[in-house]
C-alpha cells in the first residue's frame, strides 16, 4: 500500500510474519531481521508462496533432505500427507526416486494423495484402529527408511514398530498432542526402543534454522511447479471474520491442502 523503505515499492507483493489483520506496518529493524520480504509472482501464485514456496515447502524440503537424508530407493512415509507440509514431502520424495507412502484421514484425501500427487500408496488412518499397522505391513514390507512425522501420538508409535535399519525419523510436528497441555501430559513414544534395535535416529527440525538457504529451495521447487512435476493445493477460506472457524480446521482435520485465509480479493 505504501513504503518509505528503498527495498520496497508501492504495489510490491510481499510475504512476512504478519498478524491476522488486514493492515500491518513494518519498521526498519523488522525488515532487516527478515520479517518481511518481496516475492516474485513469476515464480508462483500468492497461494503457492504460502504453500510450496513458503514455510510449509521449506519445512518439507529441508526436513526431508537435510534431516531425513532421503535418497533414491528409500521408503518414505509421511503423516498428514494431504496437508501443507505433507503434500510437498511426498511429491519431493517421489522426484528424488523414493517409494512414498502417505497417511491421511478419509478416502477422499487418500485418493487425492495417490491419484493427483503421485504417492505410491496412502493409508487411511480413520478406516480402523489397525489401519496404519496393516497398511505399513502391506506398503512398506521392508520397513520404513524415512518417517516424516507431522502428528505424533499413536501413529508415531505404530511407525516406530516398522522401522528399517538405520532409519531416520523427522519430528516436524505433533498435531495430535497440541491440545493436551491443559488436560493430559503430552504423550511420548512408547516404542522408542526400536531406535536402539534398528540403529535409527529421531531428530527434530525447525525450519527457521535454514532461512539463509531458502532461495536454493525456492528455485528448485518453483522449477518443479512450472514443469508439472509438483502441484500445490490450497484450501482457501474467505473473510477475516472467519479466522477462528478456519483455525479450528487444523485440529479437526477439516482442511484439505494448505489452509489459507484470504483477507480480501485484489
């Protein structure tokens, strides 16, 4: 809308650490810290800059490749496969030559993950209490080399029991545990001894640690979007007043793709 900073011009498209608001002001110190940056709409749409080219995509890229050390021939399992991070993890793993198995909730999400994103298989964890265990037995018969965990809880425990030797587990999130703080302790992994038996490791990752390498990831991922090897799905909710309801979708599994709140149409 306006700028008195030489690095920005009126009308520039930007991305940053914005609040849930329709107008925000940034000072010099915030800009120097990287809280606001220009985005190139030739590289992707605004929605894609909030998804594959934004924080979810950066999380997927560095989590899978730097922490998970995924390589061709690995079996990669990702929970929350139809979500913002999960969809990019699975597609990138396929591009890198991995066998990719998703875990998602409901037939519609699983169908989309396989038919549209190109995963080798997807396990519907809502199908039955044993669905994940039976699905891994079928789709990862030689064990899981890389598990990209977005949910924690029982699903993490089930995957731990199916690790391949030297497996790598990327702890990105634990959506199943986030609301436990006031009602019950956060549930830790019960099957952690599988790490010992399989000489495996489990490592947490925070995407901001890789901020200086974002341009590298953006360049690679935007190329995949342009040549059709990768797609980006956003679940758009219109209207600032709908933020509370939209946020709730993250915890109910009601979102399908990267959840985006659109404040206004330009």
